[in-house]
């Protein structure tokens, strides 16, 4: 997408321009944050951003200084502005990678595994940075990631790429439904007896039920109920049945890691094609 | 910002990057040693070894005695890593993912490295003159130094360009150093042998081969320039330092150097513009 590697087939166009033949024009409003970026360790974050700002053709020194300061503040690195990159932690370098991408008010951010090396607080912080960029700045974010929870929580449109081909794309929920022909409801209950399990199976729409012992306590089990498409919310019926059967119901919710399941299924589909 | 400013930015970056790699600091230390120790040694050896008439020209020792080997080797060390180290460290990817022309990056890296090289060259000349003055008194014919500096800078361009090209083609710094050094030493050795065979046989072909090897004009040009500017007695000594000066004329030396340098830069540029910029090489 950045015109650094020539495509073996196909074509990428940014705002109608080929980044290989029209590198400067195509990338004018595009910024890239690489995964675990390789940044010269002798530079400080401020020096790196200063170098990048020269590449981005900042003409006014005041604007340059302000933008650098703002970018470092946005990713929480302002206190380390003058520390050599070689002395920063992996997470800090990842933040710096994002900071350099935010310089120059780009319209499009291309992020390659941006959360790698970050602690949970850092992950949450950057997630907000990207949301702000998309919402307040009206920007487009391309996020490349293998962490499906991250994709699910950040993206309103996903594409699953395997062996250089897009297998599925669209809104996350649609992609999930396209790949998986079921939805999942996850419950935490006291251990259910065979009769209740059988009754659950008989609810119209339920395709499969799996039970797993809870590692934390023997008093509860985790039950996953697969519901056929088209999805109808069966949670009230399920909850009603379990409670009326005399069991305790602690939680009942749609499963959260559906995109990950869809991704795994999609790769199987991709391998058979 | 203009393109020139972007190129200067990359040039400054390259200088800083090369200095941070520390090998340049080692080269500077070596330059200081070569620019001072020989003069101290000559001075300590006593006045009977060196006639008083040679004192005002003793500054040429530091410039010509170490030039052929040290300067070309310095050029190779700086140039071979300019592009290749960026691929090895994966740092080229981030810089080239910005809306900048690859040509600007290429020119900036080349000029940055070359600027660093000629700074070391200038330091070598300065130290030679300063040491000669300190140990042997007032020096003569110093007015030729700017021209001599230009001749040495231009003469070293050939191995700088070759090493820069090999660094880009191979994209491995250690291999680029080895290949560039191999080209340099092979050319040096073959040139010496060709000169010897020519002396023994008198066959022109050996002399022609010697003349067109890159080390011959690279070593000869500064001496060819100096011989036109210095006293005859001194130029005899200079000719002894480099037998190749008996071969090509100044113009031919310039033409050969220019051909090698332009070809090497062109090959490196075409390759760089057409090749992918991959992530870190493992």
C-alpha cells in the first residue's frame, strides 16, 4: 500500500493514485506505523519526529515544534522526548511509531499490529487515540492485526486476508455470520443435569451445546450454546428454562470472540480453495 | 520545503547515523594518529635523515604517504554501509514510507556519506600541515592545498561510489565491505604487477591495463596535480611514492575516475529505484 514493495499481482490505489508510480502524491495524506518499528537507536523521539517533519515538508518551525509536542503528548511520550530510542522500552517504541504516524494530520493511518509490546493501559490509551482519529478527525484507519478482540472492538469493517487473497470482507458482524452459520451464547451456571441439557437442545434454533468445567471453581460450568442463523435472541428462553429447573444462572451473554472463531474457520475455507 | 532541503535533511541524517555507528570515530582517531605520529617520528629521528631543504615541504608526507591506502579505505568503510546498514536494521522502511522521492533519499545518503568522507580528508590535510609546522617550522607552497584537497576528494570518489553501489546491490554491510575492499586491493595488486611486467617486457598492453584499473587514477591524480605545483626535486619523491603517475595524464585520470564513479552511481540508483524496500533483513 505504501509503494515500498511491488505487487506480484493486482494493484493498490490511494485517492486514485498508484503509490509505486506516484509515491509522493499518493502518500501525501497517508501515514504508516510499522509493527515493532526499527528506529535508529541514536535518535531521540523528538529528533525522529523532527526528521519525519522534514520529510513531510513542514515549512514553519513553530508549527513543526507544536505538532511534534502534540504527537508525543497524544501517545504519552512527552516525558521521554529527549531520551535515546535505544533506552526506550518496546511499548514506548511502539507508541513512538504511532506518534510519527500522527504527524502532519494524515487522512489515513495504516497501522501494523500497533498494540504489540504495549501494557493494558497503553493498549487502552492507543485504542482511544485511534477512535479519536477516526471520529473527531474523520480519518480512515487501516488496522492490520492478528488480535481479533482488538479488531472487533476497533473496526467497523474487516477483511480477512489469507495467502495474499481477501477471503471475506464487510462489517465485522456480517463477516462472522457469513463464515459461521451460527451465533454463540455463553452462560455460566451451576452444573446442569442431563434432563435440562436435553430440554435446552429442544429449544427451536439451538444447534449445539458444549459444556466445560470452570477452572476457577467446581460449582460452576461454562456452557456455550450455538444458535442457528438467522439469529434470534434465545437468551430469555434459555435463562427461563435453567432457573425454572432449579439451577443457578450467573451470566448469560453473546460470546465475545466470534471474529476469532470466524477467522479460524475462514482460514480453513481459504486452505481448501 | 524544497527538494534540496529534503536532500540536505537526509544528508545530515546520514552523517549523524554514520557517526553513531562509531566506526567513523575510529577512523577519525586513526586519522589523528596518521596526521601526527609520522611527523613526530621523523622529527625524533634527527635532522641528518632529512635535509634542511626538505623541511618546508614535509607537510606532503602525511598527505601522500597515507593517501592511497587510508583514504580509499576510509571511503569504502563509510560508503559500503550507507545504504546496506539501513536495510539490515530495517530503518529504511519507515523513512521511505513517507511522501518523499526515493531519489532524494538516495542523493541525500550519498552526499551525507561523501561529506563525512571529505571532512576526514580535510582533517588529514589539516593535521599534516599543523604537525609539519609544529615539528619542522614554516611550510611552503601551502597555496596548492585547496586544489590538492579537491584532487584527493575527487580521486577517492571512485571507491566511494563503488562501495556505495555494492552496499546497495548486496544490502549486507559486511559483505559490501569485503567485496569493496577486495576490488580495491585486487586493483592495487594487479596494478603493481602490471607495472612490473611492463617494466620487464616493455609491452604496452600491461601498461594500458594498469592505467585503466581504478586504483591507478585514484592514486595518481593528487600526485599528478601536485607535481605541477611543487619543486622538481620534491616531485621526484612523489613519483617514487606512486609509480602509476608515469602513466595517465591528468585528463585521462579524471576521465577514468569519472567513468567508474558515474557508472557505479547509476547502477546503484537504478537498482535502488526498482527494488523493493523490505523490512529488516535477518
